[in-house]
């Protein structure tokens, strides 16, 4: 199955791309996708965004799947399906 992954904020700068289409096995989860991206993009991605084996992204980063924050779904266990729109982004807060 294919999903579309968009990159915003620092992740876009780090990877040098806005988006890509990713091929995953049927039944893959968000955690599977992040593990694949971690292997593909190496140490910089693991240090900054996601380290395989952790239960969440590193501080300051988030994932939106089809318009919903991963925390409102099943976190890394969220099942993905064909055509999902996934955004990896830097979380910004202020006051």
C-alpha cells in the first residue's frame, strides 16, 4: 500500500524535501512507517525526530494522520491504510 508523507518545519529542511510517497506492507502502523523512515534517513532523523524502540517522537515533533493528531488516534500503533495523508511536523508553541 502507498501513503503520502509530507514534511513541515525543520524536518523539511533536514531531509531537503516537502513530501514523498512511501510503499508499506498491508497492515503497517505509524510505528512501522517511522522505523522505515529512520532507517532510510539515518542518524540525523533518529537523533532529531524518532528513535526506533521509543513510544513517541522526540520532544517538539508530531504526526498528523488524515487531519488528526496521532495522540487522538492510537499513537504509534495507529494502523495505516492505502492513500493516508501523513504529516511529520515540528510542533510550535508560544504565548
